[in-house]
């Protein structure tokens, strides 16, 4: 039989495969790090928004007991609270999405 003097394909394929696997692992590691940073950022954002809601709520409580500033101030504060609450909801949804992707990446590693 004539193989044309070609080297055995197994050795080259195994070496190439190892390199691809290593690159794949490094890519996943970088992706995981990126997602973990995003989760930390989202958590900080949610903390800030919750603090903002608390501050606005306290302001609203003062205004309603004071009652000299009227309904327009209460309506404005209420709108700001709703806006911050909506932003918290959106941030939490993004957090859940990122956490799910991160979990999937971690499961792939095991």
C-alpha cells in the first residue's frame, strides 16, 4: 500500500485539538470574567436605585405630613419613585439573564 509518505494524521490532529480546546477554555474564562463583572455592576446599580427609592419615599412621607407643598410635589416624587422602580426591575431582569448564562458556562466546565 502507498500512503504517499504522509505523516500519521493522529498526532497532528491531537495537537490541533488540544490547542483548540485550550483556546475554547480561555474564551470561556474571559466570558465568565466579563459576566461576573457585569453582575457586580448590576448589583451596584440596583443598590443605588434602591437607596434612591428610599430617599424619595422619605421625601414623599415628609411632604405628605407637611402638606404645605401640595399634590404636585407628591405627584412628581411618585413619578420619580416609579421610574426608579422600573429601572430596578429592568436591571434585575438583566441580572437574571447574565446569571443564567454564567451558570451555563460554569456547568460546561464541570
